[in-house]
C-alpha cells in the first residue's frame, strides 16, 4: 500500500489495488468517494477489531415471528 492516505482518481497503482484486493472496479469518481468514506487507505485493523462472527439468523422485533424464530434457532 502506498503512503497516500486517500484514494485518488487516475492513480493506476490504486486502481490495480482496488480491483485486485477489494474487488472495486472501475476506480471512477463515485468509487473513489465510496472508498474514502468506507475504506480509508491509512486504516489498520487491530486484533481488538477482529471480525464479528457470522450469523445464520437475525430476528428483528419481538412479534410472534421473531420470538418463535429466535426460540427455534437456539435448539
């Protein structure tokens, strides 16, 4: 990763990195803006920021469907 802290339109090295590592293509003005907001180049993941586990079910709300789904998923 280069020393630049922002994604820049027209930088071929950054375009290659975005395509190969992040699967973002093309590196146009919209994707540059997106990457600068959600994936800044100077961000470093620490061990404390480990990825969260993946879930098979998320119940939103406590209606009849949410309660039954939550109960059945724990079995």
